[in-house]
C-alpha cells in the first residue's frame, strides 16, 4: 500500500483495528443512483479493494440522509463513520452541471432517478430542492452560466491532463494504486457506462485510450469475480459495455 493510502486508512481506523464487518453504505437501486453518486461509490469501493480491506456493501434508499455529510457513499467502520473520499474536481463539476443544469437531462433522467424512492408529491419537492442546491453551488463555482459545449471542453482538458500524467504507467504513481486511481476510475467508469441524453460526454473520454485501458485494468483486477452485495462486483451488462468501448 502506498504512503498516501496508508495515511487515509490510518485516519479512518485510528481508534481501533479495521473490523471484518465494515460496511459501505450507498443508494438502493440502479435506477435510483445518480451519475455522480455512482462514481463516488465505485471510487470508494475500488480504493478499499486496493487497500485489501474487508467490507460489505449495504444499499439503503435513504443512504444520503444517513450520511453525516449528506453525501454518499459513507463507511461504517467500528465506531467511525466516514464519508466523501474526495472527488476529482473537474469531473464532479461537469457531472453536476449535466445532471442538474441541463434542462433536458434534468427532466428525463435526474428527476425520475432522484425522486423514485419517494411518493408523489414528495418526489418532486425533494428533486426540486436538490436542483436548487446544486445550481446554487454551480453558480458559486462560476459554472452557472456555462454552456454544454464549455462543460465538454473542460472535461476534455481534464482528460487530457490525466492522460498525460498517466502516460504508459499502470497507475498514476507507477506500479502501486492510490486513492487517486480509485477516484479517477470511479468517475471515468461512470461516464462511460451511464446513459445520458447524449453520448458527447463519454465520447470525450473515449478519445484517451490509456484512460480506457486504465479503467479496464482496475475493473478486471479489483471487481470481477466478487459478489455485488458483498463487495464490489460490477453487473455483467456494464462490464461488457466498457470492454467493448
């Protein structure tokens, strides 16, 4: 394990040894989970796999409200509850923008997914509140008035920087994976495998072959052959999609 990974594990397990019954909490169903939340969940799962730490995945419809920070996923480790591994800033901004600021995506994908666990009219009220919250954040970050083309250009620049940093290495810091690898995997994999109104976002990522190979490598090494409900196995349809991309 890298020094960076060791520091993170020490932080969340300082009070006691890592238990066998550690639990990672995430939203309940595939049709409920949002793009950015799915990326965060995959990133945390990948990181824990890289650290060889035992855990089980616990899916709850109210996982967001169980989290101490209001964000998913979160980990229950002994007496510790830890949330938010830390996102790749540009990717998170882009996904939030497309989910909550692009009107077509909001109406056809985001509202139905976010509101599906709740009865009417609560589903509409909560979705509207979430959209208002995200749009306020986007405005504060200077993304409130960006066009879709500008967002896609930012994503492309971010992919270019990641691609150049990775180069021909197995991982971003050569032979050993760190939380950066877990984060990049979670976000890129989600972009590649989540259906949106347009494929423009995933097509930007597909321009960088070493990032695609990087995702395949982590997927095959850390996810295949594991039980989805017990750890982090990815469903076969999603695996096939990325392997053919």
